[in-house]
C-alpha cells in the first residue's frame, strides 16, 4: 500500500476580478516519499468524504480546481497512485465555502 508520510494540503481561493457564478481553488500538498508514486488524484464534492469528482493531475504537487459553484461548500482530498493503479488512502480532508472574498489557507496534517 502506498502511504503519505505527513501529507499536507493547502487550500487557497484563487483571486477573482469580478463576480461570476463559479470560482476556482488552488490546492498544494507535500509529495509522497514512496518512490513508486507516479501521480496524484484530487477528489472533491459537496459532502464530506463523498467525492463526486476527481482529477488526475500527474506527478505535480499543486493544481487548480475550477468551475466550482458559489455558495457551495466543497471538500477536497488527495491520493497518490502508481502506474499499476495502486492507490493510497485519502489524505486528510480540507473544505471551503466558495464565495469567500479573501484568500484562505487550510492545512491538512
């Protein structure tokens, strides 16, 4: 099993210039120390631990998730995976309500 050793995920609401119906968040996390990791997947949804969306972001440790509806609280977690489709457990979860006017940082430990 792949594991994260001290996985951290930061959530930052991206800067916006005008009012739109959707927004973006920027996520960043510490890399897995496991040498067989070939990429990461971000999972997110509108209920805690019930992720309805996923994005395979490759072997980067940050990504922007866009087209998020304002007024909705979204929950995010990250997994690491290998080329053989082995996947780690979910990281700790971070959440934010879309529509905040200031950037926020949330940290997963």
